[in-house]
C-alpha cells in the first residue's frame, strides 16, 4: 500500500494512504486530496492503482504535473518519487520508509496506552532560502501535555522533526521542530484545530511556551524548556 506525503517549503502538511483504485487531486473540495492553492487546478491529477503499481496522470492542468523535476502526462510512480504541483511537493512511498517512526496519537475518551500509532516525518529540514532557518541544532526541547480526558497528565516529547497528533479521520495536525522554534499546522479534518481559542488557518502557527492546543476534543499544552 502506497502513501503520499504532501509538503510545502519543507513542512509536511498532509499524509494520505492510497487505498482506492482512483485518487483524485486538485483544488476543488470534492477531490480525495484537496490542495487549496491557485497554482493547483480544480481537477489537477489522478492516481490510479493497478495491482501493486500506482500511476499518476495529469488532467490537462494549467500549470502541469512534474515528477522529479520533469513534466509528465502519465507515469508509473517509483518509491521516493517526488511529484511537484506548483510549490507543493508530494513524495510517494511504496512501503513504510525508515524515514517514518511511530508516535502516539492522543485519542480522547480512551486510555493513553490504547491509542493507535500515527507517523511522524523525520527527514531533515531544507536549508534553502524558503525555509528561513539555519541548522536544526538551534531548537530547544519541547513537549505537549494532555489537559483533559482519559489521558490527562500524559506528556509526549517532541523529539522528531515533525510529530503528527490527533484522531485520524476526525482531526489531525502536525507540530514541526525548527531551529527558530516549533510550528503547528492543520493536516486533515473538517474542523480547524485551535491555539489559545483561535482557529488555525492554512498558515502554520508559531507555538510559544504555555500555548493551549485544542484538537479532536482534546486540550493540550505546549511546554518548551
């Protein structure tokens, strides 16, 4: 089973398991993978599973679909191929990569030990001009502490570059470790998570020590030392 990891400027914003014969990608809300950006066409591309193989086909999009820097109309995806649509990069993983490590999903209403695993991206951050940050070594240690529900008091250390938290299918968000601090971004789910009572927009929010995150019915406090 394949996985797509969608990133923008080095920040992972969405992870999608390929479970359907056809998975559509585009700006319109009825697509399976929605990327709300003007560089992305309403119906931009479609991914088709044929046995164990995954093909991507451009749907006559305005700005085109690129794989590893080369414009394509239809092509078989290989493990670690990078699909480029506008400024977005979508990495295709045909199997679980060693770049991913398990982390706990905080699941409201259930004991913390019973929470299923999610995945956290651990690839190094880019050092290009768009990243706005230098080497990773400048970041300080941080964690999130659960404030309500059955898992109240549980603390999860943010040791990975990107930690994905939430409840799959309901609300999922990512906390990205950068040299200049930590940023919080919405990944999936109909409702928006909140930081200090304010809904998170499409832009990542820089977290400060003591900030309260509300996600999938769970309140968490960001603690930085």
